C-alpha cells in the first residue's frame, strides 16, 4: 500500500522546480527544527526510520498542505507524544 509521500508517477502533481542558489533554510525556525531533530535522534529518543514513518503517517491533507519543515515538526511532535516525552499540545507553534 502506497502512502501519500509516494507520489512518483502520480497524475496531478506539478513538476518540481529547483531554485537556483536556494538557501538551506528559508526561515530561522526551520534551522531550529533541523537541529532539534538531529539532537533527538542522537540522544536515542527515536531513530531515523521512526522519524520518516511519522511523516508518512500524517493525514493526507496535512502532508500535502505542509512545507518540508512543517512536516518535520509535525513528525517530531508525534514521536515525542508517542514516546511519552511530551504531552499532546506541548509543542504547539
């Protein structure tokens, strides 16, 4: 069964356009999410496979309506709740 992230070859999705000289982060908060994820993985709170799976489990509308790092933040939030590190709503932006 394909998940929403598996859009290869699906009709209705626009071409991917790369920005020349695109910055790694468009907003400061994206760098914080990147660093937070790295720290949590390094500390063993969750692993990279769990992180990817948490992104892929996002509801379709949320996955498609979110930016790259918004999906990362949602996955981190999900995993921290599932691991008992945070309560639902603790990490609301």
